[in-house]
């Protein structure tokens, strides 16, 4: 089975490919000749995932899945949420984004947060949504050099380490994207 993963993020593609069975071949946007920036103009994480999946299916005709992820911080009223990638500006710089979060939280005792990933799958004319959530907290300072995005400041529940400290195999089992991807895999194993 061939599926397009509507992403240019090589880190995400690598994570997803490690999770999927060999029977599913992932095509990147680049490999189908999609070089344009797919608009992410929805006001929700779900909406952006749907926009991206629909764009590829409608314009290129492929079965496709797309994800969108946001970090939701309780003390910041759910921010950065749908704006996680560009929280500190359109340059989408992970360090700038983390600094903005740490500065906004200051010395707040409430550091409760969650990562939320929604995967929209368009397959055989139908659409399915899969949502994965990883609960945890924002650390006081960055730790670790694995992962990407906000991983160095997010400590998942039940762990002393941040996502950026954890090996990818462990992160994939407990992460928001890992959970949503497991639901996707379960669904795809029934479709064939």
C-alpha cells in the first residue's frame, strides 16, 4: 500500500516510517512533485490536518494522511496550540518558540501541558481522524538534544526526562504522534 504523508518535515517522516509496517510505503510530498507550501489556515489542530490531507488528495489524487500537532499549556490558556510552529514568528524557529514559552511561564507553579496530534487520513474516498495526546509539564530549562520542536522543554507524565532526553523508540511509544500513529496503523491493517 502506498500513502502520501503530507509533510516536508524530515524528522516527522523519519518518526512515522519507524512506526509503520513495511507493507505501507510512505511517499513524501517531494516524491509526488508537491513543492508548494500547503496552507495551514484553520483555527484548530484538527482543521489544519484536514486541510493538508484534502489538498494532496484533491490536487494530486493520492490516498494521503496529514498531521498537525500543537503544544497546549494550561497556564497560557491553551497556547501556543494551533500556532505552535510559529509561536515566536513566521521564521518557525524552535529555540525562539521555547524561549517565548519559558518567558511567558516565568516562575509559574502551574506548568501542566499536553501535546496533541491529529492525523487526518483520506483513503478510498473516506476520511478518518485519529487523535493522540501526551500529558506532561513544561520544564524550567531545556534538556536533551534528541527530538525536535518543543521536545527539550516537555517532560511527559511518569518520566524524569524530557522528550529530547529519551531515545526515539521510547518517545514513539508514549508520544502524542506515536499514539495517533498507532491508531492509524490499526485502522490501516483492517483496510488492506
